[in-house]
C-alpha cells in the first residue's frame, strides 16, 4: 500500500468515526428518555463486549510490554469510564447540539497535552484559533436558554467539558499505545473495562433499573454498542495509529457541525441567534487553527 493510499484510508476512517460519534448524542438522548443513563452506558459497553468475545482469539496476539497494563487501564478509565459518566450527566441537562459544540474544544486540549507529553509542536496560529473556539463555546453556554430538553444548559455544557478532559487523557494514552497494539484490540479493551466500570454503578441508589423495555430505547442502546462503541472507536483508533495526535484530534472539529444537523433533523432542536453566532465563532476558530495544515 502506498503512502497516499494509507493516508486516504486513515482520513476516511477518522471521518467515519467522528460521524458515528456525532450521531451518538442523538442516540443517547433517545435512550435516556426510556432508561436511566447508567443503564444505557452499561448496556452499550456490555453489548460491545459480547460482540468482541466472538472474535477474541484473533485479537489476543499482541506485543505486550511490562507495565502496559497501567496505561491500558488508565485509557479505559478515562474513556469510556469517566467520559461517559460526565457525558450522561451533561445530556440530562443540555441539548445534543450544544454538547456537540463543546466537543470543538477537544483539539485544543489534545494539542496542549501532546505538546508536553508527546513532544508534538503547537503553532501560534493553532493557539489563536483555539482561543476563538473557547470564546465561542463559553458564549454558547452563557446564551443558552432553558427548554424542555435542556433544563440547565450551563451545567450540562460544563459537564461536557469535563468529559473532554477525560477524552484528552484517552487520546494521549492511546497514541502512545498504537505503535504496539492493534487498534481493534485497544477498542476491545475499552469495551471490557467499560463493562466492569459501569456494572457496580447499576446498584447505586441513584440508578433506576428498568421495569419495562421500550423498543426505541433498546434499539438506541444496540446502536450505541455496535455502531458507536465498536465501529466508531475502532475506526478512530485505526486513524489515530496512522497519523499524529494533533491531526487526528482535528477531525473532532467536525462533530459540532454534524451534531447540529442530527439534532435538528432527528430531535427538532433549535439554537437562538446568539448561539448560532457563537457556533460560527467556534467553527471559525478551529478552521483557523487547522488552516495551515490543510494547505500543506
């Protein structure tokens, strides 16, 4: 395979991965209408784990090095572990469209972390663009209005930001592991750790166990388990293994735009004029930060 073919495959894998991730905000909102958030998150992890058990033998041959279990565990605890705890709470308070817009901050967090942990360079242009994105995201939250689907958008958007902190830990750790591990093996480890992480949370007093199983909610959980937990993470992990952390995180910039469309098309969500302007500022900021890279 030529370098250009490899780059094209990485590009398509990253694009497909973030598109599926964007759709997860809509699927989660649908699932949360019928089931407790912890039930939904455990369900998607459990379904993904069952699927991986069918192909476990083909993924178990790895180049394990002493001490890697700590990094694998940290990766899984960051995401899907605490990441989905924060995201589940966030989507209980804010719209899918707003939560998706907060994702635009992730490349900034990854770029800064990659600079200090992986030694990747970060330009002044990147910092300028990401500063605009942060201002836009803050404005988006401050201009948010309470609606029937967003009871406390400011709190929800803050919780989504905390989810992005966890995602940063996952991406930086993942990049350090990809030279030795198959991307699908890493995705399987995430699913297994996620199942173990969320199982005890089913029995805490705040979790409401289901007494009936509504078809839309069940289908949403299966979609999250198969198409998001397995396909999206597997494709993104593959793309990450073929490029730098900065370049891979740049594709996260597409999530807000795709989520806005999905939120409008499937959930009928709307933003006010200030929020549309703030969203445009976020997109402009991340575009500026990536402009030179796209040109080169």
